[in-house]
C-alpha cells in the first residue's frame, strides 16, 4: 500500500488513482489523522511509501496544515507534491516564501544534476525533446531557502525550485503535479517512485473490487434489516447505470430503480433511456414525469449554486415520495463519483469547494433516506472499466458525461421552457454531427450552452436580434483536467450552419477553447 496524505489539493484523489493504475493499492487519509496513525504505520508491513499531496495554503501562514516530523522517522520513502514539497522543506529547516513570479499551467523544467538510470527525474533530461520537460505547475509560493541535507535537482525556466531530493533519505519533493495529464513524464515519474523507490509489487486490480463493492452495498442495506428496500436514482448515464447493476447484484428484487424526467434532459432522452433500461437490464425501473415541478421550482432563478441546490432538494423529495409507495424503503443509491465529491464539498475539511453538485453539496440537510454511493471514490474511466467487467453495453458505457442538474446549468440565467427547447434542438444537432463525422468517441464530452445574451444578425436581408449558442467539446481521461478539442474547421462550420438554419431564435454560434483549469468543463 501507498499512503496518500491529503492537504487539500483538488488532485489528491487523482494521485491515489494514478498509483492504483499501476496495480498498487492506495489509501487517502487527511493530514489531521496522520499523527494518531504513526504507531500503526510503524508496524504495517504492507505500507511501502507515503505521498504528501498539494494544497491551497501557504506553509508559513497561521493555521496552515502541518504534520510533525515523526513520519520521517519511520524510514519510509516520501514524495511531496507542490504544498507537500514546501512542507517537507519547511519541516527540515528550510524556508518558503511568496514567489516573485507565480507559476500556473504548463512550464518547462531543467534538471540540475547529472542523470543516471537511478535518477528520480529520469526522462526530464535537458538534452531530450523540450516537450518531454513540460510539467504542470499551480503555485504562488516557492522554496526560498533549501533545507539542510537536500539538493535542488530541477528548476523551472524562471529559476524557481522545481524538485528537491534528500541526499541520504528516500525523500523527493516536486513543485509540479506529476499526477495530471499535462505533465509529460508524470506517470513514469510516479511509477519510478512507487516501483523503484518504494519497492512495491503490483497486487491490486480494480476489476477485483466488484465483489468488494457488492458486499459493501449488501452489508449497508442489511444494517436496516434483511427485508429493507432500496431505491436507486437512475439518470441514463454510465455512473448511475453501473451503480444500479452493482446494487442489483447485491440486493436483487430489494432494489427499485427510479428514472425522473425533470424536463432538463437532452432531446427525447427520457423515452430513449427508459426503453434502453427496460430492454437491456434485469432491473425494476419506474419512470416519473416531474417536468412541470422542476420548471416551476427553477422559475426566475439565475444563480447556478441556487439551481443546483433546488434540483438536489427536489430530486430527494421525489425519491422519498416514490419510496413511500413501497414498503420499508430505507436507502437511496446514487452514482456519485469522486469528481462530484471533490468539487462539491471539502473532503476531510481541506479542499476548496469549486461548485456544488446536485447529488452532493445540493442535498438537503435532513433526509429520510440514507445514501449508498458505491462509486464515490472512483473516477469516470474507472467506472467504465467496472461497467465493462459487468458486461454493460457500450451504448451506456461510452455516453458522454451529463451533469446531474442537466440543462439547467447549460441554460445560463433564468431557465424557461423556450430556452430549454432552443438548447435541446441545438445540442441534438451538435451530437448528431459528431456521430456522423465519427468524432463522438474522439472527445470526452460535447454539448451546447445557451448564453443569456443576444446578438445582431442578418437573415433574408432582414436584421435579427437573437440568441447565442456556445459549442463545448473537451478531451480528458478523468474529468479532473481537460483540454479543449481541436475539432476540424469544416465540421464546426457545418454544425454552426445547421444550428442557425434549423433552430429558430439562434443567429450566432461560438466555440469554447478554454481548458480545465483554469476553466471548468461546464459553464456553471
């Protein structure tokens, strides 16, 4: 096992996920719990190394997350990432200060020591292809005075310390993030730390977790008695589908699936998905028409956080109402992913909230149903891997991610039926053209956004003053980071022309070329 200590980075779970990809089990613990764990860690034969995550704080600030030096007395290899590196330097007597030049995004690093096969930064050689030296930075502080016993083994182009190593201990510090896709040698670097420095052996398989997850679902439900019933919130996406199939394995006919038409789904999606569930799965699925209820609740609401919370609260009310029609329903299954959790709440009291997801931060404080979230420690691609092992059809597994609040957060501003109809029509054309051009599976996610602005246009020699639609398409692996997709100009031209010609009320189409970060994939 590799222990990942969380100091509040948005990428903490991604660090753990990268390690699991190597076949090594990883476990996340909050920094606040580490001190009490030290005695057990000292005798844990399975523990091979420790990773200290990044975080939003400054180590020199009052109340900044800290740990004692007892961890380093265990003799375990330690890797510090971003804040983790700065904390290591601080704990060993070095200094950290506000950087004169902040570094956010792609940067090049240059190694300071001669590389050998055993060098921790093997692959970042100054003589190699410059693209192989690209890393992803996200920091406003830097090491200003190096701690005794350490040496600088890499610098950025601005001269900031990019990596440090203790000369006699197995301690490595990286100012950049090796866990994100944008660091060219990141995965190889992490693998060298896990395999070579920590000496871990591959022994963990995600597919083998299916039996564990099924057992945990059954155990949780049985806490309320062997006859307790469970409802599952279906959306038609891969997450809720996998959660439903796993729960069905665990609970059999104790599971009751509910698919709510909130009016915020894509064009014709309710009918198509409901039919797909009934034809492809041995699930007890019930459809609920709640379109007017959601539209009424969202009337006049423009703030995206307010939208999410209204939708989350209303979903729960509907599930609880439907549950009352059954007997002894005690639990609600949701396909919540870790990306929902990390962006919605502050896990372990450390991470900064980005936005509330309707099924996490948007849930009401008081609920009559207890939650079962079997996927809330997994990423999208891991869930798809589980789904493949569960023999779920690719039509469900490879559908583009769709937000729980649906089109309510893709209609910026007030959500009205007219705006929803316009967006649904435009979005259907975009997806249709992607599939025709064999581009649908080339992108992670693609959708349209309705902007609450109007622009001047000319149609049939007459002046128009109509709505603007944004096309958004991104490439990603897990959704924690994403780059905008370089779709062909001819494709964009054809799609734009179809939307303007076929969707009344739209006279302008634009393409979003923002990456995550600094933007998010969704606009709200």
